[in-house]
C-alpha cells in the first residue's frame, strides 16, 4: 500500500511488459533519460529523475487503460488502438490520442488463407469461419464486405441497425496460424512482420486490414500536460537521432546549390564561410539509410573533407 501511495503524484506511463515491442520501448526510454529500476515480477517502476511511474502491461491492454484515463501515456501498436476503438468508440472524454508514430514495430494485420486452397479474395470468406485475436477489427472488416455485397445484390437492411454478421469470427489468443491446418478456420486475420511464419504455415495474404507501427498515445485529459509534452519532445529527439546522422563537408561556394539539393537537411543546411576564399563549410542532417549515396554524390559534385557523425540526441520543432 505504501508503494501504491507513491503513484498519486506521478504521471503514469504504460509500456509493453513483453513481446515484439518491449526491447525497442526500453531503448527509447533509456535514450530519453528516463531512469528507473524494475524489481523482479513487479509491473510498476518509479522513475528516479522525473515525477513519472512506468506501468508494464500487455500491449493489447494499453489502449483500454489509456482510453479510460487510468493511465496518462502509453506505447503500443497502432493495431491494438484500432482494435480497441472498434469495440469502444471514442467519446469527448474517452479514447486515445495518438501523439506520434515511433517508426518501429512495423507490421500488417492481414487476411490469410491456405496457399493451395480455392479462396482467392476476402469476399470468398464471407459466411465462412475466421479465427483471429483481433475479433473487433475482423468483425468490422467483414461487416463492411457483407454490406457492399448486399448493395451489389440490391438487398437492404430494412429498418433498424446492422444485419447479423454472416461471417463467423472466432477468437484465439495465440497460434492463430494453425487454425486453418487444424480445420477450425477457412481463413485467419493475423499480424505479419516478415511473413516467414505465414509462409511456414502454408498461408498467403489476400488483403490488409490495417498497417501498424508502434505509437505514443495519451489519454484525452492527462494529469500533467506539461510533463507529457516534455516526454514527447525527448522521445522525438531520440527518434530523430536514430534516423539521422550529421554530415559535414567543405565545398566551393559555386557548387553550393548543387550540394544543398543532395543534403537539404531537415529544414536547411548550416553554412559557414572558410578562411579560404570561395569555400564554405556545410553541416546537414542526413537520413542514415541514404548517407552512403549522399557521400558519393557529394564527392562527384566536388565536396571534400566529408565527415559523418552519429547524433546522440536532438531537439527540433
């Protein structure tokens, strides 16, 4: 009880307790200088250098706690947020606010069927058995398909709400990819990262329900908006540092326009005159994924003394 009382004056920040997003989240917290010690088997950790407490929860549950305002901030997959909203539509006071895309944990929630089967389109699955852990999203997806089919066939819903869903959606918490082979399902709706598990199970994707990455979310009325903004800026700085490097080089001023097109920077390159007349020093942030190509192009344009430096952290508007 004494430990719980310490949470009253702290912002609560939910992070995945396990799974594919956890390590990247912990790295993000470390880069943001959020210092904490998690005791074994304890799902709450007090942050030592901020009025903050981390709450370790299953990623799929985080949108519920944040959406209801029980937790102020959270990191989870966009797929879990959309799944939650399909079951609990947001109101003026409930629901999650997506603050930023964290650009890791990319995956797709896809409709999958046996590769050697007769089913080729999601429309072919209407009225059949679907197994998934995303029951709300799957029900919405197939309800929309059924509505389109009804319009095409000239049918109406009559007075009242939705027609009953003809497609049978069954829930499975894990090993969803085995459902078709075991004869439980005609198709599944499951997350795909590399696709290796899907192919190993003899499945193929025939439609994408939603594309997902990890996202930072907040409740609609966080207890400390100023601290939420501080944490957001720190996380943005870490994401930027992970994505960019700093490229510096010297070049003749007459070639400045050409090299600026190669390294435009996030806003604009920084340019300083050198003692040698007609030459300038240029500094610009370049995406890691294209830095080698940029260096090749700079060399061809006459740039010299090209250096690339790792960015530890950053702040930007």
